[in-house]
């Protein structure tokens, strides 16, 4: 199980770093073994920042990360290397993950040299073939090719196969299908679901696409400007959204069975990008009232359904 405990990330911005940008603020969540959790929000909500913190690509300003009750927040050297045996990431643009002057399968050689130097050539080739078959790639067709000779979907499968070579327990999937065509997207989603089912893989699925989150995950976390607005079991989030921001997101998705009513979107208002002591959705929320000038905390309004909204809290008080 991976746990985030009150994670905050603050960047220094402006002239001489005189201002603060709160990219992620006081985020706490757990992803259980064999569970898919979707992290949903618009651009700038802090989704990718959380993914990078989990992968230790950037450090958090406050808070701690736990993997199976072990605090991994300050790992480095051999400890961090061991962490990467269990936790890996795949990102949005597969082409940027490869050096174009090397063949794509060089990523497997790097894993061998770094993590399995004592494994012989034949045994390693067997591991590579098994991992590629697990992600639906035919080694005969894709090995020894340069990145430009492979499709985006094939390159993403390469990266997932690389992660499987390490026998990972947790995968951060950050917008991994947003650059792929529709037919390839469903293949990658089904692959992730299959790996979850067969290997017990835990997945943090970062996306701005509500339909994809609804398709693949058991739970969802809705982020807005670095804060958790709503989280819970996927059916409750989609069938009974309670936070005004979640309601706006879901209502804004066009449907094939009815004409899209553009009036479902909240009116355009000035949106502050700085830190505020009140609800971060205050400037856009049609339900805002005086109490919203103080920060709401997530309240469990029903089992496995949390909402950070004073208006909802009053109803369930």
C-alpha cells in the first residue's frame, strides 16, 4: 500500500523567488494493493506534481510518503534504488522517453546493467520476452528498432514492459494515453486492467478525462488548485457528485444521447492563482457564502465518499 500523508509542494516564483506557488496543498490519500485510483483535475491542478513526488523526481515541501508502512520520503542512494524496484512511472509523451539515436530496446539493457548485472544473457532475454508478451508486443516485430519506427502505443507498451522487468508493485500512469488514438487507448487501458488483475499491480491513473477514469478505476480523487475537492468510490463520485467543482466537471462532458447544454458551465469569473486561506473554489463557486472564506476540510458524507465543501457539510451536520 502506498500512502501520502499531508503532502504539500510550494514553488518559489517571481522576482528573486519572492512569491509562493502552492502546487499541492495538504493532500492525503492511500492506494491499496491491487487498486486503481484515478487522480482527476484540470491543467494546473497538481496531478502531475503528485505523480513526480511519488516517483521522487521532485521533493515535497511538507508531508511524508509511505510504502508498506516504510517512510520513503528521505530515501537516497541504495535505498532509493530499491524503491525504484517497486515503484515506476510512465508518462504522457512516449517519444520523449527515448533517445532517438539509440534503438528503443536499449531501455531494457539499462535495466539489466543497473538492477540485474549478475543475470546471464539467456535468462535476461527470457525475462525481456516474457515482459513484452505480457504487454501484447511481439518481440520479433519490435526489437532492434528505433523509436521513430514504432507507434506511440508500441512505445508506451515498451515502457510498461520495462517497469514489469522490475516486478514493480506500484505504477504511476501520468496521462499515458492522451497522445494516442482512440483505438489504441482502449488497448492500453485493458492492458493496465489485466496487469492489475493478474499481477496485483496498484496504479495511480492521472488523467483529465472523466470517462477514462470511470472505465478503469475503483476510486477517484478530484483535485482543484492543489487541494482535494472530493474523493471516494468511483460510482459515488460519478453518480452522486457533491462538490460544485465535481458537478461542473461531470456536467461539462458532452453526451451522445442528448444535446449538450452549454449553460451547465459556471460563469467565467476571475480565478485567483495565489494562496488563499478560504476555499480555493470560492471565486468560481455559484454556492459560495461567507463561511467559504475559511478552508473547508474533507468530510465523509457517506461511506467511502469525502467532500471538502461547507455547503455539503451543513447538510450532513
